[in-house]
């Protein structure tokens, strides 16, 4: 029973916990006052170790606001490019104060080898990042050779800035994640894909303080009853050098999701240990909702029945010390559940292959 670390070939770097904004929905609780940053040496070491461990294909620079790293960011992107790795940044676009400035910044990113870029745009960023800057950045990204240019949009049922609002504001139809790609929606010059990725607002981080009306929890919570394919398969390096199981929630010092300190251990050692961890395997194969149900069945602990995302469930579960102890006390039973789940999946896959003649 084990997970294959870095199975998807993606390593994400939370480059800093500092940000130019203080969004009320911030998952990572970032602020302009926080100063933790990864050094180039830390990034280089972890990229090298991850490449040796598995088939690393892509490095994602996120935060906080990754552009606050200044020249270190460009140096890190160039290093990844020279090592034949794709690179992506997730930015709020604060630097796009005018179109000329945006074009100069984008040119510098492309010259460093950046292949993908994602801009955060929603009701919660707008008080800090005027929409004009997003428009400047969007225009600057056209026809310069990116593989993907994304507008990341998180919203609740009553928010103003939605995919349709963004399209109207920019004056063009843009592919929205989940819809079928067709040439009538967007042109793809130089094979660049331009799209809006729509995310559900979740009650994690600072968003826990938002009004309940901001959220759209699933009426049928069974929709969220699934294993987390990203846990350990898509590890994350935090701004203080800790390796996290995934990018779904901040995990420094989380007793389950904080896999170890890369300042003290090699990534190979950390990931090998994580791949065999029973509770991480349970999150990966059974999912956090199934584990919440298990805790309720074996204790008097009760969880909310109105979750918006699986990551939100994982945050509530793994930050509840009593719930975690219940899981640890029942690891043998949980391991048996995982084996049963995997056996059913393997049988289903075998039957499917027989039906298709493969």
C-alpha cells in the first residue's frame, strides 16, 4: 500500500507568504506584512532532488505573490528552463500598472522561459488589484508564445466578478474550464490556449470569516466522497522549506499534510516516508469525507454537512487533533478499507479492459 510521489510530474513552490494584497478569501492567509521567501539555492536544490526522484515535468511558482521574489524568480525560471522543465506562475498582476509596463514584464518572463501564466481575478482581489491591471496583463500575454494563459476566478453565488463578467469586461469570448474547446469561442494563435478557470469559493483560510451567503455548498455531499488524487502525487514546497502533501490548503506544521523539512532532509527521504504513510494513503484513496464519516462513527465528533470542496473537508479534518487521533488509533481498520477500495477499483478496471478487448 503506497502512493507514487510526483506521479503527475508537477512540483509547486509557495515562493513566499507575502503578497501585495490582503484578500478576504485568501486560502494561504497571505499579507503584505509576511516576509518568508524561498531563496534561489532552496529552489535549485529541491528542483534537482525532485528531478532525481521521479520524472519531473513542470514547476509551478505560486504564493503569496511570486513576483515579490524579484530577480530570484527570473533566475529560478531560467534554471528550470535550462533543465527542460515547463514553468508556470500564479500572480495577481499587481505589476501591470499600464500596458507598456505589462508588456515589458511579460517579455522578461518569456525570455526567462516561462511557459504558462495564471492571473487571479475575482471580487476579493479587486479592492487591491484594479481590473485595469488584469486587462493590461491579458493583452500583454497575447501572441507571445505562452502555452496557456489563465484567468483564475473564485466566486460565490452573489459575487460580481464571474466568468461572464470577465468576458464582458475584456470584450471577448473566452473558453471557460469545463466547456468544450471550439474555434468559435477563442482563437489560438501560436497554439496558446486562453481560458478562464472557475473555482468554487471554499471556507478555508481567511474565507472562514466570510458571510455564509458567500458560499455554495453541495446539497448532495456524496459528490465530494472521493479520493484525493493530488495527495503526495503533487507535492508542494512551502515558503519556509517544508514539503506539503498538496496545494489544497496551507500545511506547515499540519500533523498529517506537512511531510517534512527540506532544510533537514532530502526530498527522496521525505517522499519515500510519505508514500507509505497510512493516513496519507487514506486521504489519497478514500478521501477526506470518507475519513470524516469514519471519525463520526467512532467518536462523538461531528463535522459540518455543508462543505464546498474536498480541500475544505481535508482542512477541517487534519486540523482537528482529536479527529486525527481517532484515525491513528484505527489505522489497521483504515488500511483494510484502502485495500478493499483498491481491489474493487482494480477489478472494475480489469472488467472494463475485457469489455473493450484491450
